[in-house]
C-alpha cells in the first residue's frame, strides 16, 4: 500500500468519487453531526441507566466530536454546528451558498444520530414501560443537554453567547496560519479539550451545548418517538429550546468578529505566502471559488510534480498532491479533475 491508496480505494476514487463539492461536503456534515449526536445521546442514555458520574455525558459528547472532526474534517471542515458554519461564512471562510445545505445536513444528522442512540438503549431504559407505548417516559432527559433545573431564558441565552464566542475564538485561532499553527492532525483533540473546558466551566446554566444541531435535532427526534412537546421544548412556561438556538448563533458571530478585529488583524504576515502564490486573486478562497480551467491548471504544476502514472485516482490526469491543505498554502486549489479544491477549515 503506497500513500494509503489500496486497490479498492483507487477504484473508488476513479469510479465512485462524488465530483460535486456541495454534495460531498453536505454528506460529510450530515455524517459528522450524526456521529456527534450518536455519542452525545448515547452517553446520556448510559449515564441515565448506570447512574454514574456526570462526566460521562460530557466525555461521550466531546469524544464523539473528536472522532467527527478527525474523520470528516478533510471533506467539509467538520463544522457539525450551524453556529460555526454561520460565523465562518461571515468571516469569509465559507461560501454563503453552502450555509442552507450545511444547516439542513447538520440538523438531519443530529436527528437521526439521536434516534439511533435511543434505539440502542430503548430496552435498557424502558423495560416494562414500553408495553403498548411508542415511547419511553424515562428517556426524555437523554435528548437535550440542558439541565433539569434550568436558568431563566435570558440568562441561558447570555451563557450560550459567551460559551460559543469562546469556542469560535479557538476555532479562528486554529485555522489562522499566522497564529500558533495547531497541526491539522491535532484539531480533533484540540477542539475536544476546548469543548470539555467550556462545559466544565459553564455547564450549569444552559448545559454547555453551543450547538443548535446538537440540541434541536435530538429534541425533534424525542417528539417524533412520542414524547410530549411541552416537556421537550419548554421549561415551565418558557420556550427554553430557544436558548441553544439563538445563543450559539449570536455567540459564534461575536466570537469570530472579536478574533478578526482584535487578534487576526494584528498578526504578522511574514510566514504566510504572498498573494502571487494564488495568482494574486483573493477569489482563490472558497468565499468566491475561482474556477481554474483544466489546461490552465496543468501550467501551474511544478516540474517535480508526479506524472499521470502516479495519480492515485487512476484517471490518467496529471496529479499534484498538496499536503499543505486549503487557503493560500494551496496554489490555485488545483485538483486532478480541473475543479477548484474546496477549502478545508478544520
């Protein structure tokens, strides 16, 4: 096996590869959020069943996040969070055209991930309670990370704004090539620690969710399987489901803007390649993708580039392996099929 390309992988890349970046990035966001909510709801179900330490739901969720970022980060950036996608679009790191697709995929992934976790634990949690009932009353607490005794809605929204702003500060610093340069292979671990720290410090007021898809998707699944709408979406008379929806979206935007104006704009550009590396065109970012004709892309391939025989996709095209990733480190986003390479966020 050379460079991780097995015969089966080579055949799949040549014959089963999804060429449309909007499609495969949407699938990636769906699967990433599916994995996150599968772990998060599964950990909450196990905690409810075993009645052990409260750390179990926290670590279950963040380890699911670590796996999702590691597995799907190279395809879509593994945002797995509508608030993150919105903030990165505002910052110019994501095309606005992808926002609706990402949001739908994230919500649906959270919905089905929570459903599978419930199905795996239904017998353990419900026992005799499922006699003739389409749902299990004891399981209503596993879907939402919000505490049973919740704070007022206003305080909860403020809590989520602060928590998600901190999350976005960490994300923006990690993807900024001028900052501390978190290695890509450590992104999953880095963000797992960030989310763990925020949850440990600010988990009482609103559950430290920071993710509308992680909260709303499982809530919808809870109603689908038969739980009472008011019990799932309200705390008393207050519509508490708005807390993990509004707070993260506002907080992510605030965090991204704080980083851009008070940190990113003051960093040195010494170690970032000059604009000439991308033809001097700012549109080479994915904010407005710069399509490069196939013949033009051939002219940009350096002399030392492996020839077509070394192309792992098996389609006979000249192949350039840009290990540097997205952004200005990828000279023109050359891809062997002549289409622009989507930027990898994290």
